[in-house]
C-alpha cells in the first residue's frame, strides 16, 4: 500500500530533550515536506526537500532541523524542544516538486513539550 | 500574516443541505488552488483542485468556484452527508525553484447533522 508513515504518533517530552520524528514514504517520491498544524492557523511548512541531500527552510523553520540522506526518509529533529513547539506535525510527499503534483500526507504526530 | 484567509471557522449543516466555505488570497502569483479534507486522527487528503484559468470545477457533490478578479474561491458541498463531517482546508500554491509550496487557510470544521 502506497503510504507515508510517521513515528511516533504521540509523544510527550520535556523542554530541552532532543527528539526525532521519523517520516518514510514508499512511493519513490522526490519531494518531501514537514508541516505543523495549529488551531486557526492551518498547516504551515517547516522544511522541505526537493531530493536527496537537498533541503530548504519553509515558513517556520526556527527550532527544527531535517536531513535527507535517503530518498524515502525525511526525519524532523528538534534538538532542544520548547513548549511553543507543542503541535500536530505532518509529513507529506509528492512525486516531484511539480506545480500540480498531489501531496500525500502522513497520519500525523502529536507532540507535547512540557 | 496569513496569505490565505478561510471562513467560517466552523459550520453546522443539516443532512441534504449545502455547505459553503470561502477563501481569499492575496498573492496573485498563486497558480494552483487545492482543497484538502481531514478526518479526525488522519492527515489531510486532496479533495479537489482548480487552476486560476477555470471559473468552476465540479467533482460529484463537490464544486469549487473561483473568482480571479476578486481573489476568492469557495468550496460547495451539495447534498451534505454525515460522512462529510470533517475539517476542510483551502490552499494555494506557487510553483517555483522551491517546489510546490502550499499555503493553507486556517481550516473549517464542518458538522453534518443527520
């Protein structure tokens, strides 16, 4: 089944404790992206990747890091989480960075930073 | 500053009624306007999309109306069903060297009462 998977689905952590949220897609997609979803703000892009070893900042990159060492994986790293990073996070992928390519979203990771 | 403004934040409609969600954008460079549907606990999924050279697009019970001069577009859900209860996001994208970057509206929670 073609899908985007994220782990963990739920995470409660404390301020300053480094964490990684994994994202993997099995569709051989080139383009991958991370979003955070907050009430009333919709989804905002954190980072994106056009292909392996090619990443760039989205609209809200502060406090986050990413890497793209393999085509299928795009982990999101919070090196020193803070309470304002409590949010619902989604990974998405599309075949290419083409203008009308559909982005497929993972099931989400709900993160709480105490 | 949200580049895509969505209203209402929530709406309740009776089964068989029409749900209407409106979005307005500012950036005239946007060239693709998808709508995403999100069920609780799931990631957003593409519902229907339109290009700015088309004034209306219909897929089943879902219709997008697009007014380029007013920089507005809307989603109409005809004959609303309880299974349509979900959160709907409008979005706009620009294809650039940075890829297909989606800018989302704030979302509308739709409840269809049986």
